[in-house]
């Protein structure tokens, strides 16, 4: 095993997001040389360390105990300890509470370094087929519908590919909400990345919503990617009607018209007339 001569201070080490072979020799050396490894779930991390014969002590550090454990970690670091921070999968501090420890180290003049590696957001973006020159990472969207819609509405103005993490149980509902704002935009859902059953499903947001609403929830957390505004996107009458129907299910007529008008660029008067048609009682 390559010797890294790990420096004192805190070192962030990226771990595999699925395939256990996706870990660098430098990362393994750091894990072996550390005085202590901070992890989210010791049961998950022990499997990784055991696979490579690493017996370094594990200490759990997560959002529920961070405020209590952090002062003790800082004391050790100030005394010259070599501590490694990992997450259950991927790069630590990306959509996890580790950043508060980084901030505390910086404020205490403690050295912070990184051994880079896998992260789901970059892995998914790289194979999505969507523009990668500019992207916005939104982490996990809120679980409550109204809060989720508020964020999606704000994101309409972003001229960049958007990347979100989503749980399998909420993916269909999330896509249903996203259809109102981004119905005809190109999108992708990536899941089980680097694993045997890796899958990337591509289409418009509306097409993906239709697929996942009629399917059983997928296994594993998903990465949802939505492309930037596309001048070539086709907002024909059926596309507008589909988005409007989705919007009317959970919004007032007035709000639904405004949402679809903003997303499609079609005039409010045209969409309003269509909304009245859709709201007519079936004879």
C-alpha cells in the first residue's frame, strides 16, 4: 500500500458511491494512517475498512450528535491528531453536515486537506447528456410539496443544468411538481451509479414524470437532473395542456396560469382560456 505520510489536521477522504473498487490507494493509505476516522454510520464504514484490512478506530459524526462531538474532535486536532472525515458514500460535506466541522477547523487555524474521489452529483452530470459548463446543485429537495414547489419555481430562472438528490419514495411526486415548471425541458434520472444495475433514464421532465408515476418506486437514492432553458424546446398545445393539467391539480386557476405562462413563454390570455376549458365540468 502506498504511504501517504498523512499530515496532522483534518483530511476529507472520498469513498465509493457504489462500487467498492472505486477508491484510490492514497485514500486507503490515509484511512490506515489516521488516528481516527469520522463517519456517518460506523456499520457502513466498517464494511469498507474491513474489505481492505484497515483497523483504524471509527467515531460517528452526523447531524444528530455533531454539536456534542465537535468540541472533542477540535481538541484532538489542536493537540496534533491526524483525523480523517468520510461519509457513507462519496465526498464528505457534499449534502451532509460535515461543512460545520470544516468551518470550525478553519476558525481554529487547523489544517484541512482533501483526498478527492467519487461524488454522485458529478458522476450523474457527466453521463446525463445535459450541458455541463454551468450547473446548480440543490442537494435534497424539501419533503413537503409547497416548500419543494417554491424552490422549483425559483429555479426556473437559472440558465444552468440543475442537479438534485431525491429519495425513491418521493421521486414521482417531485417529478410531478417539476413538470409544472419545466415540463418540456430535457432531463435525466440517474440511480444505482457505479453498481451492477446502474441506470440513467433520459427524456423531458414530463416524460420522466409519466414513467415514474406509473412505476413502482426505484431502488436507491436518485439523482434528478434538469437541463437549462432551451429555445428549441417545443411547447405545443398538448405540452401546455399537460403542464396546465398538472398545475391545476394543486394550485388555484390564477396561480396555475401564471406558472405555466412563465415556464412556456405562452401568453397568459391563451393559457387562461385553455384553463377554463380544462375546468369545464364533463358532460
